[in-house]
């Protein structure tokens, strides 16, 4: 892509996306600054659904298909319908008994 990822600024792009966008962040992420993501989402408006898995990191969160696969798929299905009327759904997932955590909404 010939892009310096350290200089990539997604904030202005996210603020202008016309469809529902899900940002799923690991609260223990040491690669991507969690506070910076929270700040970016707060500025993005109501088309962004932000949820955080407090005990997951940058590599462990994508591996949690066991816990998040169905809730994310359900969110996408609902977002496809809700986007037409200008609202975006929340992401609902059951309490993760293995890691003893709930998703936290914010942004």
C-alpha cells in the first residue's frame, strides 16, 4: 500500500462514514492506545458503536470467536437494517465466564 501506518489518521475518515461502524477494542491492548481509540470514537458521532473487552489485548481479542462470533454477526445483521433508518445497534454479548468479563460500551 506504500503507507506509513504510524502516520495513518483514521479519525477524519471515521467521522464521515455513512454506515454503522463497529469498533471493538481490547481494554488491555498494548499495541493500540486504548485512550486514543476512545477519543477518536467520541468525536466520530452516533454512527459508531464502540465496545471494549477489558481483559483482552490486540492479539487475544480477535481469537475470541467463541465468545464474540455470534454477537458480532447479529450486530452486522441488525446494522444492515438499522442503517436505513439512521440508527445503529448496540453490541450485546453474554458474560464471558472464562475471562469473567462483560463488554463495556462507551464512546
